[in-house]
C-alpha cells in the first residue's frame, strides 16, 4: 500500500472525547477517549475510506 499524507484535525468535544476529522475526505471522522486512540481510529477510518471504492470497483 502506498503512503499518502492527510491532514487531520484533532480536538476535544464537550463530552471529553477526542474527535479526529480528515477534511480532505468528506465525512471521514472518528473519536477516542485519548488522543492516541482517536489518531489510531482515524488512521483506520482513512484506510477504509480510501480502499472501499477500490473494493467496490467504483472509479
């Protein structure tokens, strides 16, 4: 798998969870109880977002 760089915005919400958003991928966001968990979750979400069209054969 090739490596690509994506900007991620990370902030704490009103419930105390960390939210991670990838602005270049519409609707691609995740969260976690810690920064590390949120970053790990968004990395997984980005991979799923990018590979889903390939698996579904969507151009």
